[in-house]
């Protein structure tokens, strides 16, 4: 990647960062330093969630510096390419690189290095970038990247999982000194399911992204749990927080990571389209989503089609 060698470049992922966002910022920043002699800093657009913090603690790393605005002229995006999900002043800086695995909604006045592959996580993409460049991945960064694959693919059980994710996870786990990545992965995923100490607002917005479906504004949040019904006991709290957030439509997906099912709470005027998208009825603002675990592959596409 031949980037302009000016000042330090900030590398960051989307708002409400998840494990893939944080790990990929770390991995991409190190890759650019080692392979292309770039001066970079991995930063975040929010504090780590409980799952990510578990991984950071496990590998002895501090959380990334949190920014609200990019202070440098050039930035590299990871795990997103949409303006609505990015830093507040994205229009005021130059995006010189992207590493992503989502749908593309990005334009640029200049040619840039844009790496977008339909793999289970950005961490998987970066693993192979390290291999191509023959760069050894530091143990802690390898551990974070392995955690990111586990998180985004739900331990390789999500429909977003590809044939390239398992070899990448195995390679990263070996580099990180993880003897049993399945055991580590289950502990990692469970670390993110203790919801009791988090407010309804924190939960609905902790992993939320904004979308525009043909002029209809949607906020889609998601949380992992091991007991959907127990989480739904707080339904009234969630509905109040969703309404207070003042988005046109808000869909909050509650996913059982052990049984690979979800239910979602919906607040907004476009209930008919939500029912059409999932071919299911909303009952008391709740729709049953059997087999649904992936927002990217199983929630956003049917909503896009419905509108």
C-alpha cells in the first residue's frame, strides 16, 4: 500500500466498537508500520465492550485512545466504510485506506487502497495480509485478531463464516499461544453476555449501527446472551430507551449465542416492512428470528429488500 508519507495516520473502526473493530485497528496499524513504513496510531471511537475488555485483559493490553474527531489529515478505516458509522469529521480528512468486510457505500475523489473481502471478519483479511507480506504478528495482536474472528463468527458457527476463517483463526491462535481456541472462545463470548450491570441505553446502543433503507432511517442494535427470555424481562426498559433515542425506526436484536437464535424488539412506524422482511408477525413489538445470528447477513439484507 503506497500511502502518502506525511504525518501520523490514525487507524480506527466504527462507532460503538466491537472486538473486530478494536483488534483490526491494532492489526492494520501494525501492518502499515512494518510493511509500508507508515507512522500510524490505532485509536477507537468509543470504549471497549465487556467482551473486548476480556480479550484486552487476557493479552495484557490497554484500551485504545478514544477520539471524537480525527486530528490528522489522513486516516485509514477498518471494519466500516459508511460515513454514518464513522468519525464525526470524516469529511474534513482524507481517507487513504480501507480494510472492511461489509457492503460498500463509499466514494472518493482520489484513488485509494481499498481492501474489501466477504470474509467472516476484518481480522481474517488482515491475517492473510500479514502472510503475504511475510510479517510475524506479535503475540498480543495475534490474540486480539483471533478474538475478533471468534467474536464476528460466533466461534465459526455464524453464517458469515467462510472457508478462510478457520485456518486464519488456527494460525492466529498458534501465534498467540492459545492452546484451545474453542475453550478460550466460549469464555470470550460469555464475557460479553453479562447484561445485569448495564443500563438499557447502554445495551441498545452498545453495538448499534445506523442504516438508510430507501429513505427510511433504521437503527439496528444487537446484544448477545445465553438466555433470551431473561433478557426480554427488561423489554419495557428497552422500549423506553429506544423511543428516547429518537431514531425513526429502532430494531434491537437479542441473540442466543448457544442455540443460534434471536428475537428482536421493534419500535417505529415501519412495522409492516419489518414483518415483510422476516416473514413473521410482530407480537407486542417482538419478532421471532429463528436461526438468525448475523446482523450483516441475516438482518440488513432482508430489510434492504423489503424497502
